[in-house]
């Protein structure tokens, strides 16, 4: 009887520990976008927070730097998405601006020297942005803030918060879209609008 009583006591102890572990797990906040992972703690308070950081990058890299990078790439891709579509309808033409797929333009402008000019301009802008990032990491500047608001859209704090959210969402969508555009052109050898208006299966 003593043996059985001792075994029941051990079993109850194990069950109690399991219950406590379950309660601790349930008490921990889980990510809304990835429900089986813990909620990323460093994203709290940032605009556009979808609680999505499955690799835990924000645990190792300063969140202010990550937000600066996201805004920069989002803005570039919003411009790029428009540019990729517009150039199907309008180009300057001539020897230096012939009509071609954007994915073919890279090699063409490497040969003609255009890419060297682009590299020079981009290097200049990036060198200037170094000081902006430095100020951000020192806490003197909000990530992505270049004090550019010619239409004074940010006077109302509530409206400004909505615009910040919209910019992030549109920037994220643009990054995905540009990646899709490029891969679509590699595979189909057609422009985005061209393929939509003259759709052909890849097997044809």
C-alpha cells in the first residue's frame, strides 16, 4: 500500500508540473500573424506592427535601423513598381533609352555605361543617408524622417499616424510586387501589362 501511495504522489507531482508549464505557455503572448511563435517584443509601439518576426531579427539588430531599412526599400519599390509599368507605354527612345524589358536593361546599361552613372548617384545618396541613420541610432531622429512634407499632411497627429501605417503597408506590398514583376519577366520574357493583355501559358 505504501508503494502504491508513493506512486500516486509522484504521478500527481508530474501532473501538477505539466499543468503549471501549460499555464506558463498560455500566459506568454503569442504572435497574431504566426500564432505558434511568441510575440516579438521589440516591435511594440512601431507603426505597421503585424507581430511578424519569425527569425527574431529584431532581437539582434536595432529596431530603429530595421525600420529605416524597411521604409527605404518600401519607398524605392513603390517608385520602381510605377516605373516598371510606365516604361511599357513611354520611353525616351533613341540609342540611350531603347524600349526593352527592365530585366534586360541591366546588362545593356552595363555595356553602355549607364549603370556606372547610376552607381555614382546611388553612392552619393547613400553616403548622405549615413548621417541620417547615425542620428536615428542616437535617438535624435525618427526612422525614415527626412522632414519632407510639402503638402503638410502630417499636421494632424491622427492623420499622420494613418499615413505612416499606409506608407508601410503600401511599401511592403510594393516590395512583393516588384519581386513578382521581375520573376514574371524572367519566366515569360514579356512585360507585366503585355502579359496581362496577351496572356499565354508557359507551356505554349
